[in-house]
């Protein structure tokens, strides 16, 4: 899944992926300047919890889903 966020005309990309059928899940955030941060989690519940935390953090920083 991919979401795009906007803040003051800048775009941020937020992506959830999985490495193969049994590999870890990845949360990938690409900042407007191109910097990429990747976080890996093993369990679906952990993925959901971490994703909720990250999305809320982005919203609190002024980012809006576009």
C-alpha cells in the first residue's frame, strides 16, 4: 500500500510492503528531499500498530493525506 502526504506543497511517500510471502513487513517513508527511512517488523499486528503510530505522528507534524 502506498499513501502520499502533502505539507506546504511538499510531498511525502509512505509505503507498506512485504519481502516475499514469509519475509518481514517494511514501512518505508520517503521524505520530500529524497531521504528514505525503512523500518522492518515481523508480525502483522506489529505492522498495524507501528503504522498507526507513524501516520498519527505525520498528521501531528502537519502532513495531510492527499
